[in-house]
C-alpha cells in the first residue's frame, strides 16, 4: 500500500463509481474459508468492516450470521442493501470504521466477531486495532481475508506492463509475480505467520492466537471480464477516463490474440485472532 495518505484517501473512495462492476467481476471467497470462520466465532453477531457490495456479506448471511456492515461509500452500500433482503438483510452503517467506532455508545455489547474482506488496509493504522478490540467481545474472533491472483500465462502481465509503459501510466503492473505453484487443497496453518503480528504488532495487544491460513484455487475468466475486473481496482479507477479507455482497448486486443479465456491462480489469505 502506498505511503501517501492523500493518495490512499482518493483511492479508497474511488470504488463507488464502479459499484455494479465491482460486484459482478470481483472474485468471491472460498466456501471453506467462510465455513472455517463461522466455526470459530462464538456466536452469530458479526460486524463487517468495509463491506463493499456485500460479496463476503452474502456468504456469511447465508450461513445464518447476523450482519452489521460498515461501508463508507453510499453507492457500494446501495448495491449491498439491494442484494440482501428478508431475514438475511444486514444492518448497514454508511461510515468509515473509525467514524463508526467513535459513534458507538459507551458500553455497547461487543460483537462475536469482526470480519473484513479485501478492506482492512483502508482502515486507519493509528486506531484500527483499538477500534477492533472495542468492537469484539472477549473470546470473539477477528478474521481478515483477501484474494491474491496470479496469471498462469506470463504474457498476460507483460501485456499490461507494455500498455502502462506506452501510455505513461506510473503504476505497478498488475500481478507481476509469476503464478504460485499449486499446493494441496485447503489451508496452511502457522503459529507466527509473517506479517501477523510482525507487521501489525499492536494486534497482539488485543488479540491472541494469531494465525494465518491459505486457500488455493483457480479461476477462468473471459478476456472482456478480466479487463473489466482489473478496471475495478483503485489504481485504474483514478485514471482519467480517456486513458483508461485507451488502456482497456489495447490490453483487450492483445489478450484476445492469446486466448478466449485467461486462467488465474488464486490464493486467499485468512488472518485470525481471538479477543483477549
């Protein structure tokens, strides 16, 4: 994540303009991950930080979780609210995590768990762990997860890099790293995983039993859908529309010459902890 807070703020607020495409093209999370988190939490009350369009929300609500969703972007929240109705309808709070935390009444009961999919890095690093600690009751669980994808065909990231260079776009090429080798299905469990808690030392002040799990899977997308998905990333959303249009046309033409479908090698990371 960039170190410039002003850039971060712009990027964090860029998703609403593409809310429908974000919901349509962004990958879901493995069923096993959702089942594992549900099995860990001591009750059904979950608060979700950065709920977006409800990609994770829907999966947890389908398993009977009572969801309170905190989402700062009204357009993203609108898609979420329209998606889930009836008994699965969540309580939606349009606010940043920091604003929601500050507005909670003193003595409000803690949640059984806090989840955040693909959004924890947008929270304020100065207050996120104290806010999480205040939101989750003793024995409750924090579960942070995110998808990472790599292209099986190295020509795909090379096509993006070439287009970035030609158009003078100074952003890191999407998914420059080679595809990770396949691994046994399901998960890897580590007692002291890299970056959790080393990169988040304050997490240990509030949560114990810090662990990570890793899920491996694959996903195939048409060229058009793949490019549309990449255009829902903040780095692309903040580009001038005419530049993004040129980039889309060039990359689509190049990738169509390779194949009708692009294979992605997916890794979903899950970091969990138990409230002290």
